């Protein structure tokens, strides 16, 4: 089965949503952003509106399980916010109206079923606010398996170039392309011999993991350098690109019962797997994208180059 059309529509929608996010980010001075969280809301909602519109028109039968919802935006008190969102969406889709935008956002209220999209219109909100990393993450799931992952990382740099889109299709490899244009290049995870890239990534936000344990596990698998801290699913993109060997996300001692959302991992996971890596929870179980918006029977996430995966899981057991 090929997902060529799904892939093309998804790539173009994620690129357009990335433009909206960057417009929001660049039009507001960073200091103002930190105090007032509304700009983030504007970009989250605008990104979801753009992607849902494109997917709804091309694939009316495939529901979208998106992170955002327009219920609060429809209230009187949110008039300012929704008009700002509409202004940003209009820059990308000139014919957009407020009503359209609200309806497009709510098209992302689909339920998990046999075949569906899952969308995080801005993953790593806190990174977005800090002018650090964030991702626009979209995945197609069928029969519980991620078939397509498309991830926009407008602020991520490799070498001189900033802004990338990652694309993976099951069985067909992972690729990245600069958002400024150019070619897709095939991705391959790092080997243990590549010492300078043999490092690990974790969240910037301490409360999204267990940094002490993460560091101990990394040491146990032979990683000798400090972690690289990055927001959002961009971490998966870094592992897939061979710029790190391991991504550890262990439950925070502060929130031991936290369960991960499917939209926070589906796109990133296939991007690592199709680059030759491996992704499981901390007990070695596959991530469950089949049953629920939350991965209720998984704890934590371990993504690796594959070669060191068992070693990492064993260290977690010990
Ligand atoms: P990151 O940028 O990798 O730190 O992850 C951002 C994501 O962390 C957000 O999309 C949230 O859904 C998620 N998140 C929020 N609270 C927690 C938590 N206690 N543990 C793990 N992830 C969390
Ligand atoms: Mg998220």
C-alpha cells in the first residue's frame, strides 16, 4: 500500500502551518511573549486550522485526532483571540473567515479508530515561547500502526541551514528537507563507532522527564557526554539524523502517573524507526497508538539507534 497522495497533502499542509507559526513567532517581541501566553494559543490554533482544512478537503473520510479544540474560542470573551487567529490564517488562506477557522479547528476533534490522523499543531509550546525548538507533528495511523509521519521543525538547524521538514513512510525510509527548499536526503541513525555523535537528547523541561535517571542510563550504555536538551519531537528528528544515539523520556518523579499523548510521539517514532532506529516504552513494549489518545499501558519512551536499545532497556531494569 502506498500513501503517496496522503504524503503530498500532509507535507504541503505542514509547510503552510509552519509559515503561520513563524509569522506568529517573528511578529511578537520575545519579552512580550514570555509574559503573555496568548500568542502561543494563536499559533497552536492557526496551525491546527490550516492542517485540518487541507486534510478534511482531501480525505473527508479520515478523522483527525488533534490536540486543540475551539470550544473556548467560540465564547464571547475570546473574540480578540479568534480574530487574531483568523488574521494569521488569512495570510496563508486568503478566503478564510472566523467561522471557517473555528470549524477547521474543531475538525480535529476526531476519535481514535481504525484509520486516523493525529496532529500536534505545536509540540513543545514552552520551547516556542522561549524562541527555542518546537515541532508541527502529523501522523497517519492505520490498524494501530503509524504509516506516515510528517514533522515540521522551523527552528531546527543542521549546519548553516535552519528549518527542516522530516518525512517517513512505513517501509520506505525517513527523509529530511530544508523548509527553504531543495532536496530530500535519506536519514540514517548513528553507529556506536561515530564517537562525536554518540550522545543523548532529553527534554529542556525538567518536569517532562527524570533527568537524573536519564543521565544514569545514558552512562550505562556508554555515553560519556552531557545530554543535549531540546524541546518537542525535534528530538526524534535529531536521533533519526544520526546526531544523537538515544532519546530518553522517563516518567518524572513529580508526575509518576503521567501518560503520554499519541500526538506527542506518533510522527517522531516512525521517523526514527524508518531511519533504522528503535522506539519502545521504558519496559520495552511498543507504543500503543491503537486504543486511545493517551498511551495508557506505556510508561516513558526510549528511542535509539537500535544497536544500543537492549542495553538501555537492561540498564532500566537493573
Ligand atoms: P518536550 O518538549 O519534549 O518536553 O515535550 C512537550 C510535551 O510534553 C507536551 O506536548 C506535553 O504534552 C508533554 N508533557 C506535559 N507534561 C508532561 C509530563 N509530566 N511528562 C511528560 N510529558 C509531559
Ligand atoms: Mg505536544
